[in-house]
């Protein structure tokens, strides 16, 4: 969930991780009418997860 990503972001900020990434950023958008390999398959707005991780500056 986006809340989980915020938790991960907080951990990365607290521990000064060198890099914070996630797999398949191109899927960071909702599906329209069923699952596909080009969308997340979860209820979200486009780029919700990317916006959370974009806050990380190392």
C-alpha cells in the first residue's frame, strides 16, 4: 500500500540508505478492467508510489 511505502521511506530516511528504489515503476498506475503487466492491479492513483519515493534525497 501507499502507507507501506511511507513506512519504507521513513526507514530509509532514518538509516540514510544509499538508494531507495522499487521494481517496475512503469506499473505505478491503476488497471482499467482487470489485471495486466502494465499496471499495478491495486486501487491507486497514477504514480502514487513514485511520488512517495521521490521524496527521498538520500
